[in-house]
C-alpha cells in the first residue's frame, strides 16, 4: 500500500483510536501521549500491514502495544495512574457519595479504567469496541479461552465494586 | 461463591453500557494529526538525505577505486564505461527566497514575507512617498507613546490612503522592525487589517510581547477555531471575556461546540468565564444550544443545559419544563432549571420536588452542580 493511502487510513481512524486510548488510560492527556507513541509505531510498521486484513484491527493492535509499552514503564507513571484500593475508597467512601461526587457513568468508566491492564484491554475491546472474542484474541495475541477467562475475572471484579448498585433494593 | 443471577448479569451490563469517558478534544485530534504528518515529512526528508548521502558515497568510492573510469576516452584511446548513475539527484526542499544579512529570518518575518510575495505585483510595489511618510509617523507615534489610542492613530492614515495600501505597507515594514516599532505596527494592523493580516496577527499573538497588540485584530477577524485556541492561553480575565464574547458572535454552528468545550473545561475559572460571557450576549444562540441538548454525548448535553438555563427568557423556561417530562432528557432539563436565575424555574423545581422520585434526582443533581448553580435550597412545598 502506498504511503498516501496508508496515511489516509491512519488519519481516518485517528478519532476512534483516540477514544480507545481514553478508555484504556482513563485520561485524555495520557491518551494523547499514548496515541503519539502509537502513531510513531504505526508509521514504522507500515509495511507489516497486509491490505487484505482489517486496518481497524491492525491499528488496534498498534495502540494496545503502545499501551503495554507504557504499562511496562509504570514505574515512571506513564499512561495511567492505577488508583489503589485505598485511593478509590478515599474518593468514594460510600456508594452514595460515589454517585454524588461523580455521575454513575463517570464512576463506572473510572472503575473500568482502573482494572488491571490485561483485564482492561479485554473488557474495553469486547464491551466498547464491539469486538468478538476471536477478534480480541487476535488483537491481543491471546487464545480465545484466555480472552474469555480474563473477561470473566474483569466482570467479577466490577461486579464486586458495583455490588451496591446491582442489588435490587438499591435500584 | 454463588454464580451471579441473571438479574445481576443484566444489571452489570446496563451499568457498563452507561460508562462514560471524556471525549477526546478536537484540538487534541488535530495535534495528533499534525504530529503524524510531521513524522511523515521528517521521514521523507531523511530518505531524501539518505539517498543523497548514499549517492555521494557511491561516487566517492568509484572515484577512489576506479581512476581509469574518470579518464577521457580520447586520452586513453579506450572505450570508457559509463559511470553508473542510477541514483536520482538530491532534491532539496524549496527554501524561501529571503536574504537578511547576518541572521536567519524569524518565523514572523517568514510569514510576512511569504504573504507579501503572494500578493506582489508591479502596481503594489509602488508606494507613494506621502503614504509611507504618514505610516512612518503613525508607527513612531505609537512606539514612543504606547498609551496612545491605536484606533485614533490608524484613522489618521485614512485620508492619505485612498488605494488601501497601508495594510500591505505595514506588513512589509514589519520584517525590518524590532521591539516597540514592531508592536506599534501590529497594533495598527489590528485596527486596519483585513483577513490578509490574519497570519501576521496569529503569529504575533504567539509572542508574549506582541500578544496584546494582536488580540484586538484577532477578536475582530479570526474564525471560531482560532478564537477557541486563544481563549485557553489568555491569562487576563477581561481579554478572555472579550474573546469568549467574540466566539459567541461567530457563526453558531462552528462556534458553539468550541464554546461548550470551554464551558466544560477542567478549569473552573474558564467555566465561569464562559458562563459570564454568555450572560453578556444580548441575543444568545439558543437554537444551537437546543441542538446540543440532543447530542449523543451526555457531557455535552449537560454543558449545553448549564448554559441554556442561564437564558432565563419565558420561552426557554417553558421548553425546559416540557423537556423535564421526557425521562430521557429529564436530567438535562433539571440541570438547566437549576442553573436558571428566573424565579419561575425555582417554582417549577419546588413543585417537582413534591414527587418523591423527582425529589431525589433534583437533590442529587443539585449536589453535583456546585460550580454552575447559584445554590438555593429547594424549599419543601407547604401542605
């Protein structure tokens, strides 16, 4: 694929990839940093893109790799600051103050973005990027079984954190 | 551990579907696109330079190891093999045709000179001595007396400029000027400049010494996108308010999204400034706000609601009360009513609080809106 066509694909997909980056990092500024790295990787890896494949899936893989590179540098606080359980509790001392302090929608997004990196990747791709288990496995370099197991653990964790809002009494 | 019930499974999915992340800012997307395009340009430049270096190295190697190839066939009497020149010559990027003794042109000077080159024609190259002298005097006056009113000084040029050449003359003068005279020229361009002066004014606004000189012109001429970029970088509150008002006066379809981004900025100071600017508009773009209330993004709708509520005219209030009856827009309507200074809005909220389901929502939203709402406790209706 020639450079001009490739560049057009990158720029056409940029907004969608940015939204993916925001969901992964939970923060717009961190997402922009992530996307800079991803764009650099995309340019360098142009020749690995096979035209018969889905550009969206290929670019998603690039963004995920950039996210993982950032995660591996977590010691310097790149890309995300994963709140500890204590920090979450401090911000949201009770379920009701959590809803009062931040809309439920923000609260849920914050919990998703605070999952462990691997759980976050799987949940975001399946629940918000509308990928199938097979597509997610392909994008993340995992087996489908692994994807399903990781998704189950992610949902389990969120269910525990959102338990007060799931109880019939509370709804 | 018990397996989650089907009810919990569906409830969790509903909550997950509600998750809301902040939308990436359009400015951020533009920055990333520009970054990517910059990467591509650097890559092309590197490749061109690499090819050139490789070609030069190849020629040097051939010259060193095969001296016979360099002799003339007439001298040697032999057939000379052609030197393989399968490399393209290095193509240098076109450089601006500017020569200034002793230093590189500044960015502002390049902008000015390129704009001048594009417009250059034999007729424009002729300047009357009279106009030039008056322009020089005007610049001197503003440079010596910064407190002088630029508008008054600019008007003094009008009788001497029947052909409307002052703008071009000032732009051409700018490249040779420094400090106070350069600021004076930018002030004059702010007053008399047309859209042709926008590049100069935008470049000047990025330089601290010239920003205040350029802003009046930008407020007058710049499009919504440029104004949006200037607002965030502006420290002075009154200038920021002028920029916000100017933004609201621009074509609503392009201006409103930018305005709402400021009204939803992380900085509470910027949010308050946006609302204060909106309060000063005599004829606010209400229809654009109503359109924004149907945006798919909840954050956007809520911001529009906070602004719309301040309109306080009876028609808007009536529409908001009708909207509050729609469950899918009830939250936005209540946020707007909470933001309204109109007594009827408060009356409507008090009446709505008699409904226990709505009372909880109103109290919840009231606690969420401390920055935007003139807090008034909702009085319980008397029985």
